[in-house]
């Protein structure tokens, strides 16, 4: 039963973070006079690039 509540807490935390990011992206979209979809797409592209960069850096560090 403990695992269930831990999962529920984690899900609530993730939902909270998604709501926060959504509000921040909405603010950026309004400030730059762009659509939310456009700003969201840019954010996701940047997130993918960051992940690739971090993975690449991690692989380079492991090499002797």
C-alpha cells in the first residue's frame, strides 16, 4: 500500500511541475507575441537538444 501512495505523491509532483511549466510558457508566448504552440515546440526542441548534449558529455567523460 505504501508504494501506491508514493506513486500518487510522485504523480502529483509531476502534475504540479507541468502546470508550472505551462504557465511559464504562456507568459513567454504572451511576452513575445507568439502562439503557445510555437513557444512549446521551441521549448521541447531545446529540451531534446539539452538531453543529447548531456548524454554526449556523459559518454565523453566515461572514456579513458
